[in-house]
C-alpha cells in the first residue's frame, strides 16, 4: 500500500527476529512480504514506542484480548498501552483500534487519551480485524468489507482514505455500532455452525442425509451459498471461539443473543462426536 510502517513490541527477542525477516508465526506469504518491505526500508521494528510514534499519521493498536476462565475479557494490556502512547501522540494523529473489544471500550480509550494527553487533538477509530489463519494476507488485502467506526466525520474521512487502496466496500458508522458489528458477525457465524450441528443430530436420528439437506439449504435464495452450513463438525473455532462468544456477555449483548448458549452447544457437539468415535472404534474391534 506504499506506507512507511514501524512496528512496536516489548519482546526484544521477537523484535530482533522480525528485523531479521523471521516472523513469529507461520502464515503463507508472510516471510516474503516481511523481507521485501524490510529491504525496501518501508518497514522496521523497535522497542522504543515514543520513537515509533514520532511523526506518525496513524497508530494501530492490535493487541489480542484474551478471555479468562471466568469468561471476562482482559483489556489490561490494551488500556495500559493506550495510556502510555497518549503522552507521545502528535497533534492530529488518528488512533485505530483493531482488537476485538466489548461495546463501549473505544469511548473509554478516547477518554483515557484525552486525560493523559490533556488534549483531544487526535482522532480515534475502530476498524475490527477480519483475518483468518492460513488466509490472513488474502483476507487483509481483499476483505469483503471494511468497517470504520468513529464519532468524528473528519476521522472517518481520513481512515476511509487510508483503506481506499484495498478497493473494498467501506461501511462508516459510530464507534458502538462498529464494535457491535464485530460481535454480530461472530455470533451469526456461531449460530450457523450450532444450527447445522443440531440439524445433523436430527438427521442422524431420523435417517436423513445431513450433507444433502445442507446443500439444498444453501441453495435457497434466502440463505447465502457462503453460509458456514457444513455438517459433521465439532463446533465453531474450537475452545477459543467458545470463550470469545461467552465473553460477549460483557459487551452488553441482548439477552436473546446470550440465550443462544453457544458454549454449551459446543460441549454437547464434542460429547456427541466422542461417542460416535467410540462406537465406530468398538465396531471396528468387533469386526476384527
């Protein structure tokens, strides 16, 4: 996209590896992309946050937001980093939050920056990430849409211009709506997966073919052919997906959405799969 980028982390070993062209995880195409931009001088990594912020037009905060054993979202690192960078922001810098957060978090972060900076001469936007392991670069460069949330039209304009190089539809909205959109998409996908797994159970009990039913279902004009309606899975996104959806309770989702009880259905599906595997294993032993 032609920008000069400085990445910041507090892990010295990780920074050294990145500056040497070695990413901390595997993602198709990432090694080549990292090395090419390091060689061009458009990308570098540092431990020095104030140095990285100097002269920056945009600052992205992209921390993961883990969910603890009590299903509470841990925003400690997000808030602590925001408080530190607030003191070093240049006037007019736009802070872009990518992390998945409860609704209302960005308003709180805006207040933190205003208080620490003793000025509100900055912009703040929420652009939820929409990556997928194994296809992260593709999803970033060719997103189905870009959600931009902010309470200032001038900030919306600047962030829209930044993302216009992706040639994808851009949807502008307020901060709370953008935060809720991320949860809504995840909840919808989880609903689809939970639904098709429940349907698969019914098909097994009635002798119907779940795969054929799902194929016909996706062909209905009221159901997207891209809907994640693939029977036979264990559940959605593994344990982390379950905790993510349970954690949305802290983002003030309505009771109806919470009542979907995705976590319980994931556990139920996993138990069903274990029973099926056991029965098939015992049958195989019997044949031998």
